[in-house]
């Protein structure tokens, strides 16, 4: 069990992480979602003891990372795939890590095989593509067969096949009862790969839940196509709906139920051809939730001339 | 689950790290070529113009120190290797991978120190004995007074020339821990060994005598010369002082490593 306990981290004037407090449970893939600069990487760095928290702590089964003598058996982490000595071969890179944690070299060959870089194991990692480095990083995370796995933006640099592979891989790790904690700034990625999602913005906790829970809390809109969109629009506005005209005689309606829209159209003698509730996508929810907390938001919508 | 890793495991991991990059071998080769090559060059030059020397010059001739002159160039090679043993990890970012695998940071520094100390005490002694023997063979062939290791003072000078280089490797490493980038570390290291003595030379001579004997390069000179210059510490005191400097620098670097975010 991974626990973040009232964790804050300040770098100079910047409060990168602000009183985060949550648990990551085993057996599921937990997504850690937030815009760039929201504190995801900082949180991960504190978890594996690279950075010291300003206050609070992160514990793994009740212990802070710094107390582990053979941490690779407890936590496998891939934070920065390029954090390697470029002059060393992939096999030697893993052997160095294995040696320090009393892991037999046989295991190094196993994980190299598993992630599919065995054929280039004796090549210098400096020549690896980002995708290959990611795979090598995953091999490093698996070395000690740990119960907790952390991945910071793991799909970066992977090709579509690699992304597919990694999603299935996360699922299988979770199915084995491991804790899998994956960060991403891509909500679309989290929607398909994570069971549980924790959303942060500007270092602060925003919300958490399953993908379904997060999307159902958001107010969905209704799409309605009718014989007289202009008139229907007026009628719905009078019924306190928020109406936005769309292409092809359609309207997007918020603030009303499908029944209310249907009844209003019937009473005004407007024929309805289509009436569809639109489920909010995780993307919409995410944009909604983090709109106020974008560290590097787009302030201008047009390119200044 | 496997047994708890010991200091020996961490040390073996660091040794593996040291010997699995080509830069280590290039560095060691440079170290050998500088020390032994310069010994050959200088002693051959001395041999070729020995006949033109004055009687006083011949009397003041020191066959030991002249054969070990390469040490003053090799000290830069070992300092850079010591520094790079940690700064290259900061340059590539692999320090984070290292610290994730070995979160006990003091433990990590000790393992690195063991690797550096054993490797460089062995290499340095090989190098200085080779330089000494080569130089003496050249002197002998030119019928110039030469030294032998059967003289205990000369033996001590050679052994401590190697130990001087070993300590300087650790100084480079300690500065690397403090400064974290290779270029800054090398600048400070060169300043310490080369620039500071030049500045001191411009001070009033009464100050000079007090200050210059404390300089690392002069401590090294005392450690590796058979005779004692009048303004220097003895070889014993010099060794203790330089060991102390090294301990302070490495200690400060270790303290900073345990405090800082990686």
C-alpha cells in the first residue's frame, strides 16, 4: 500500500505539491492525472526518496523509501527513461542495479527478454530511442519483482504498438495484486488504461474516483435535432436551459433532462427527430476540473500577429 | 526474498559501474602515459646533457624526484577521474537511478570511496614504481648517480608519491560531490593545485613561507621527495594534513548529498 500523507514540497518560492493526501490501492491501475507542472513528478520523486518533502511524507507499507536497504524489491519506478549513463550497455546498466540490491544476474536477462530489448542488450544505451529507453526503464523497475510500481508518463515516446503493450502490461501487473501508479497529462490515455484516477492541479488534490464516477458527476449535455431549432431554442431557454446551436438543425442543451426537452418540444408542437444524452468525456471533466489550475495555460486563443 | 544487501554488494555494484565504461580505461591509460612517459622523457633529457652540468648542479641532482616529475601532471588525470566518478552521474541524470537503487546515501559514498581508494592506490603505486625504475635504469645507462629502493628514504618517497595521487583522486571525488558538474569541479581542482600557488607566490615572502607549506601541491612535494626543503612540513605531517583536507572535502560533499534533492 502506497500512502501519501499530507505531503507538501516547496522549491524556493514555488509550492510544487500542496498538502496531497491519498492512498493508492493494490490490485488496480491507479492513474495520476494533472496538467504539466501540476506536481505529479515531484510527488513521484518524493515517493522514491530523491527529494525530501517540505512537510508530510510518502510511505510504502508504512515505511519511507529511505529506510529500505533493498528498495528494488519493494518499489519499481520509471521516472525518467533517459536518466542513464549513455556509455554503458543496457545489460551492464541493469547489472549495476541488480548487484546493489542482491538480485541475481539471471534476472537481468529475464527482464531484458520480457521487455523486448534482449537483442540490443550489449549496445550502449546512449544510442537507444526514447521508446527503447522506456522499455529498458520498465525492465529496471521489474528487476526486484516489486509489489509497487510507479511510472511517470510511461507512454511518452512509445509507438502505438508499444502503448498497447504497456496498457495490457499494467493490467496484468494489477491483476497479480500489485499496486500500479501511473502518471499522465493525457486524460484520453488515463480513460483507457486506469481503473482509479486521482486528479491534481497546481500541486493540489482535485478529485478521485473511477472513470465512470468522474464522468457521471459532470453535468452532461443533450443533443436535440428538430423541425424548428430556432423556436425550440427559445422555448428551452425559457425553461432555463442553456442552449447552444449546432450544425444540421441540432442544439446542444445543458441544465435540462431529456424528458423536459421532449415535453417542451411537444408542447410547442415541434417535431423532434433525435434526442440524445451526451455523456461527458473524461477529457471534458478534466478540463473543467483543472481549468483554474493550469500552471502554463493558454491565455491567448489566437496567435498574436 | 533475497538477503539484505551489504556494503560489499554496493561496492561491487560501484566497481561494476567503474569498469563498464570506456572512459575509465581512457582515463587510466592517460594516467599511465603521463607519469611513465614523462619519467622517460625527462630522465633522457637529463642523461643527454649531463656532461654539460656544473659540478654544483651534479651534486644537487636528485634522481628520485626527477624520475617522478610526471606525478605533477598525473595529478590532473586522477583528479578528473575521481570527480567524474560522481559528476558523470549528475551529467547523465543516472544519479537518480543510482539513488533509487541505493537510498542510503552515506552508504553509497562509502562504497564509491572504497572502489576509488583500492583502484587508485593500486594503479598509482604501479605507475610511480614503474616511473621510478624506468628513470633509474636510464640514469644507470648514462653513468649518472641513480637511486635504488634499498634506500629506505627513496622507497618512502616513491610509495608516498603514489599515495599522494590516491589522495588527490579522493579530493577530485569530494569536490565532485560538492559541485556536481564536471566542468566546475575541474576548474576548482585546477585552481587549488595550480592557480593558488601562483597567487601565493605574489604575497610578501614572510607570508609566503607561512602559507605555501599548507598548499596541497607542496604537501605532495614533501611526501614524494627524499630530502626535506627548509620551508616545508615533514613527509609525515604532510601526509596527515593532506589526508585531513581530503576527509574534510569528502565529508562536506557527503553531508551535502544527504541534504540535497537529487
